[in-house]
């Protein structure tokens, strides 16, 4: 199948499987990422994330299924597929003896681009990522944050349409993490499709519009981030009544209600968001007036732990 710039699906993975000896690392997963999306691919260590990414970019052979990047099969049409993908890996693998400007120019050669064609692009990226003043320095002289920025710049040197980020903010401080978030959001707004893997779940919640969660080589959930939070998230509810609750009706107790702090406050630690209205109606039916209601929504970490069980 030949791709075109108008392909709406940036990445299509169908029944992908990959085995290492007796271990089935990826077990028939299917997913798709739409063009322009900011997509989170989450899972605990050993779940199959890196194996899937390696299959997408050609670092691992596929045992079963298929992968297409903007309509190009990564096995049959691998040259076109590779040209459309940029990867920023978690581990640094730069040539320590090249200047960082030459790192970018050298990388472009893997995609058939000539040095004279990419010098301006390299300088543009160094400027954009705050590395222009370090252009002639070697990788080993950069700070940790600068190395992260260089990894992103290198992944973008050939102007890919799909950018895959494997733990892009691992080991950086909070200030730099926020700075990188802003850079990634701008790239996405400019049209680059982004796939993010991260163990910082607040990062995924802040950046990703859609998510897939993998565990044991299988996709256990895939939806819009907001949809996953609504479907799997739990909400804590604190209700202040007009008078002390003499006893807790069995149906409210069964939902986890308890008296909190003072006799007029009922606390529910874990409710589906859809159940809150019914709880308030039940309280009113018992003859109580509700003076105040406080809720705290579950976050992605709560959802993640529920889905993967660890």
C-alpha cells in the first residue's frame, strides 16, 4: 500500500506479535494513531512498550501482524516508512567526538540528505532548542538537560511527520521538564504527530489527548485521556449535611460512606463519577439538606494502577 501526505492515520499497528525465545513480548496488539495526535503509550517496565517501538522503527523484526506509517508498510516499504519517523530514545547514543552541530548533520545522512542540504536545518534546530551557543562543543560537555534537547533535535533533523519519544524527560529537573513540555506542545501544534512513552503519569495526562496502556504484551485500555479518566477513574466525595447523620443507611454504607471529622460530614473515598448524582439524591430522599459538596477527581495514576494491577 502506498502512502500519501493526506493519510489520516499516522500509525496503524495490526495484530503485532514479537517473541524473544520462549517469551512473548508483544501479544497480538492493535492500535492506531491519527495524524496530528499527541498519543501516550504507557505501561510498566517489561510490558512491551520498547519492543513495539523498536518494531515500528525497524530495530526489531516482526513475528506476526503488520505496522504501517502513513500507509507505508514498515517491512515491505521500509525506506519510505523510516523517512517519516523520528525517534528520541531514552538512552544517549551520540558520537562523543563530534560537535553537536555535526551530530545533527551526520544523522541526516542516514536519510540520504547531503550535508549542504541540512546545515541550515541543523542551525535552525540548535537555535530553537537553545543549543546554538554550544554548536561546536562535543556531546560530553553538555549538561543533562542539553543532552535531552539534542536528542530531540536529532530526531527532527530530517523533518519527520511522526516523532516517537521514549522517556524524553527522564532524569531532568522540574523546570526543564516544563520547558520540554512546552517545546513538544508547540511541535504538535505545528502538525507533528507525537507518540510519548513515560513513567511520569502526570506528564501523559498533561500532554496526551489519547492513550493506550499495555501490560503483559497486551493492550488493556485505549481511549481518549478524558474518556479513560471518566470510565475508570474514581472520585472522592465529601458531603456536609444540615444536621448530624444518626445512622448510615445500608445502601450508602455499601458505597463506602463514613462519617468524617464531625457527625455532619459524610465521606465517600471511591465513587464512579456517574454515581455522585444518585448519592446526592438518596441523601435528599432521607430528609437531609446538603450544605456543601466537595469532590476530588481521580488522576491518571489511579487509572493506571487500576488497569495494570500494580
